[in-house]
C-alpha cells in the first residue's frame, strides 16, 4: 500500500512539475543579433526547450528606446521572467523597474547591469579574466623587446561592461611589462572605426609591437592594415606584430589558424545561455542564486587551435 501511495505521489509531482514547466514563459530581450549573441541565445533556447519553457524573443537592433518599449510589451504579455542583454546599461533601468512592479524577475545575460536595483542575477563572460589572459600572453611575447614597447588597444564600447572589463583585464595582464606605451583606439564595437583607428595608430607610430582587439572580429581590420603597411609577418617570423583578441568568432579562429594572430580567448557561449535559463528556473522556484555568475574563456594559440575546434563556437 505504501509503495502504491509513493508511486501515486511521484506521478502527481511529475505531472505538477510538467504542467508548471509548460506554463513558464521567458521574455528574451536582445540588444542586437550578431554571431556571438546568436550563439548565446541558442544556448538559452536549447536549455529552455529541455525544461519545457516557452521563449518569447524580441530584438532591439541596437536601439535603447526600442528595447524599453519591447520590455513593456513582454510585461503586457505576462511573461514569468525576463532575460535581458541591454543595449545601453544607462537607459534600461526604467523599463526594468516596470517589470519589477509587475512582479517579473529579471536576469541580465552577456552584459552585466551592476548598478541596477532590479536585476536579481547576471551571467556572462568573465571579461576581466578573458582580457587578462590575452594581456599575459602579450606580456610574455614582448618580454625580450628592448626599449619602449608600443601596444595598440582596440577598445570596445564604453557603455558595455564587457568592453570596460576586457580593457581592464588586458592592462592587468601587461602590468609586468616595463616601458609600455599604450595607444588607445575606441571602436564602439564598430569594424569601420576599428579599421580607420588602426590605420591612424600605425601611421602615427612607425613601430608597433602588439595589438589587442577587444573583439576578434576586428582582427581582419588589423590584418588589412599590416598588409597595406608591408608589416604582415606571421607568428614566428622576424618582425611579427603580436596580435590577440577576445570572442571566439570564425574571424579569430581563421586568423590564429593562419598565423596572423598569436591567439584568442574563446567565450563559453552555450554554457552562458544555459546558465541564464537555470538562474531563471531557480528564481521562479524560490531558490537563492548568486548575483554574479561568470563563465571564463579559454585561450588558444596556433599550437592547439585546430585540435580544439569543436570547443570554438565560431568555428562550428
């Protein structure tokens, strides 16, 4: 009799859990679609599917005001939780306050919103760690260079915590080097700005020893400038300019494979997406969650990049 009651209870719990899962609707507010963001979103959708959650996706196309309106639409649709990657961390709070007022929990992904009074958790890359990996490699590669060491840094958007933290980490990584002159090139994640800025940096500095790209999608711009200047020497060749980046795109993969770039940091995009949904599930279940959850990347060089191709999201 006890076994029968236990079996009935198990069936009841399973049925309740299944019904609960079928009723969960997650609002996915996306800043804009590009390769790495799509890779993270695919992880979100895969984990949601595994749990039986519905995902309602809206894409702001880089427009902060549009994103605010879209979040209000998600609130109107009575989603159970919102996953948000903000266009601009400085303008998103009003929309998130509306979600809080409606009793809808908010989890930030990919880009943290450290000053938000609404966001209950964040999951994304460990951008400081990732930048530091690239910086430490550059520092080791340039350790034998005598005199001033000129490093061009292609900086990401400064209204994006990832851009801020990658720069911070890279500078921590090269802190052991003496006599460094850092040439800053703001890009706002824009490839055209990366190209023109790199051209200007090389024209103003006849001798550049290294380039750090906050996103490896800008490495092709670096390759173009090096080629036009007659300074494209592959890894191991005399006169080689050390090139590193962060992301994990096919641009970065191909550059490392060809020897144009020394190495790049690959973000754990699928793990980030799956963790985002896990956090939502835990919050809805009333569990305590960590406010900050970071997924560190892995640094690959020409020596091991091909062997690890299956771990590089952009190479798939």
